[in-house]
């Protein structure tokens, strides 16, 4: 989930960018903006950067393991193919 401090910062920036007349509604407008942002972000099912980076590293390790397994499988298939070839009589 997104950091509540980021939501506060975004809400404050939106509030400050509003025309002065609207901004005079003050705290109520900022609270409403914060609530709307939190609701929308929670519906988006976002992840934070740290979690994203962890999952990226997991994916990289998984890809590396898959590459090694593919090489081993190819080597085993090669051996099997060689074993199945008819032997030349001497």
C-alpha cells in the first residue's frame, strides 16, 4: 500500500494548487481530498517501491535458475539421443 505520508503530501499539493476561494474551505477540503485519494489508491491495489524491488530480485533469481535448468535438460536430452542411436558393428 502507498505510504500515508505520500498521500498527505499529494493532498496538500492539490489543496495548495486550488484557487484561493476554494482553498479557503481549509481543513475540510484537504481532509476530503485525502479521503478520496486514499480510497482511489486502495482500489488500485498499489505496492510500494521496496516490495516491487524485492519481487524484481526474486524474479531475476528465478530466471537464472530456469536458465540453468534448461541447460541441464538440454544436456540430458543430448545424452538420451546419443544413447538411442544405433551402434555401428565393428
